[in-house]
C-alpha cells in the first residue's frame, strides 16, 4: 500500500499545482498568510494545510533511520514525471575514507563539452541521498544544459563533521580531474547544493579558493546553512508552521556536530570565514518563509562585500524545500528555472 499511497498523493499534488491561485486560496482557508511583509504562495499554503491534515510528523521526533525513510517517501510523492536524460551513470569515487557513491546525469541534446555541476543534496547532513534529489538533479541538468554529478557523501550521526566536508571536497577534486573524460569543460565546474548541501558547496568553494588545486567556476547555494553558531532572526519569525522548523534544525545540528565548539569552525559555518575575497561567483537563493533565510542572505552580503560577483534571489512566497518540488509545482518550476538561468549566465 505504501507505493500506491505515495503515487496517489503525488497525483493529488500534481492536480493541486494546476489549480488557479484563487481556488487554491479558498481550499487553504481563504485568508492569505502574511508574515514579515511577505505573502505565502497559495499553493504552498494549501500544501502545508494538507500536511497538517494528514498528521505530518517533524523529523526531530524520529530516529535518523526513520527520518531517512520519511524523506525517501516524501521524495516519491513530489517526484512527478521524471525528466528524460540522455544517460544516467552510477559510479563511485575512491577516497582514503572509502568509496563515495555518485550519479552522473547527462541531459539530452547534441554532444558537446558542457558545464559540470557537482551537486550536494540537502537533508541536514543526516538524511537524503541520490534518490531523494533525483528530481532536482534532472531539472538542473535539463535547465542549465549541464552534466550533474550527484554526490552521496557520508551522513551523521554515523559520520559526524567534518566527514561530509571531506567527502564533498574529495568529490570536487575528482570531478575536476575527470571532467574532460566525462565530456565536460573543466573550466566550467559549478559546486551546488540545497540546505546542508548548500553549506557544503559554500565550504568547498572557499577551501578550493585557498588551495593550490582546481577551483570551481561558480557556486549555486539554494537556501544554504551558513551559520551553526547562532540563530538569526528568521529562526524566531518562522520557528514552526512552515515545513522546516527550529526544532528540526536543532536536531540536525545535534547529530552533525561532534561538540558545540565545532559550530565556530568555518567549515561548518562558512559565514564565520575571515576572508572570502577569492571565492568564485555565487548564485544564492533563499526562501521567504524559512528559518535559514537570514543567514543565507547574510552570506550573500558577505560575499558581495568581499568583491565577489553575487546574484541573490529571495523567492518571497516560498518555504524551505521548494527546489525539490519542481516535479509537481509550477511555482517551484518557475523559481528554479530562473535560478538555472542565473547559473547559465555565470558559466556560459
């Protein structure tokens, strides 16, 4: 019954996404939700109401294994019809800590040397994987017209910080060496990720900028975690009721960091880095109704102040996680389509 139920919920989500905003608003209760001068998108308001009606549980009330299964289930619900690819190739990257599974997405179209996007999935460093972000990787490959290398880095609490950082950097270095063999342009590598994956992409971009090795041409940070050392004002404004909660972030932080002092390490909190002058151009995306909004925007400001080219977009009516809903949500597709266009403009 599980797969049948997931497919049914996915079909309902797809139908809801095609309804006019006025109908969506009436189904969601009629009264728009306005917080901090922003109006929640009607489609999102209805989706949140449906989650409440179906007894949605926060991940912080689960064990890591239960939370991982819950994310896999919700990813199936929001997958929609998969975007066809020219090919999808599984592989593994050898590292001193063991092999890291990866998956290469190559979009349809004439064979040519495309950009390569190294993608780190979200999930608070505790949940998520190649399958949960399959829709996102297909979408970016298709919209940017780039190959996407999805990285299945080690998760906490089995492997705490800095294991995910080590894996993320090892994957970037491998991608830089292998880009030509993969049919990609080694001078147009983008490190990218959402949420915890955006954190890893930001860290990889900064560390690469200070090393003697290869450097990415750009970074795509979608509602990234940038500061685990404190809670910015958006934590209070959106602490609950808008999908990602303050309690869930506390749960993620507790599983990921080995101790409280690790939160001050710039590899965990890139906002605390002292020097950001040489990092690559950045596309930073934040969601208006998100506990992580303010720290993501603070990081965009730090990059801009350091002289880095930054394109920042706040998707005002959206919540954390919208990048994973492109399979069923027209609003998410439009937003992520704009994001992909910004990346294309940076890498050509």
